[in-house]
């Protein structure tokens, strides 16, 4: 499975490089993005398309990484709570089995001797 992941990453890298090489002129054109919100105007300095694409990819990757990190923390806390609950239930089950054996009119040794 690990080899398939490496092969997939190499293939993705190859296709990405092929895309950049074949579209070099278009990707080198500069773009200036702007945004107006509630009368506030923000203007990005002119940058090449490829830099805008890479920046957007990096921001998306960081947001995904933060989301999955927080999700892992949440799931770890849930696992700890469930393990604690299982331990409590096992202790409760063991104590109820011991008390039911002690209340039994037939001693456990008498059953094994018969």
C-alpha cells in the first residue's frame, strides 16, 4: 500500500510539472485581485497566476491540516472517555458477578465436585 501512495504522489508531481511546463506563458501573466466589502476596498499587488494558485493551495492545505488536527484531538478525548466508561462497566460487571456468586445457595466448589 505504501508503494501505491508513493507512486500516486510521483504521478501527481509529474502531471503538475507537465501542466506548468505546457502553460508557462499563461501562468506567468500577472493578475491583481481586489475585494470591496462594506465600502472598504482591498487590492492585492500584481502577482503571477502560478503564485496565486500556489498560495491558494497552501492556505487550503493549512486549513485542512488545522481541521484534521482538531478532529483528532476531539476523537482522542472521546476515546479516553469511552475507555474510562468501559473500565467502569467492567468493574461493575465483575462486582455484580462476585455478589451473585456469594448470594448463590450452592457454593462454587460444590458444583465442580459433582
